[in-house]
C-alpha cells in the first residue's frame, strides 16, 4: 500500500502543474481556430 501513497504524492503536484498548461493550450487552440 506504500506505492499508492507515493503515487498520490507524485500525481497531485503533477496534476496541479499540468491542468493550467492544458487550459492554456485549449485557449490557444480555440483562439487559433478563429
């Protein structure tokens, strides 16, 4: 069960850093389509 804890500790910061990048990318692609 220790591996799950490690995965969670790694996954949470990764998600926090990836989500804004994904949102920015989505905005850029929608802006480019116009």
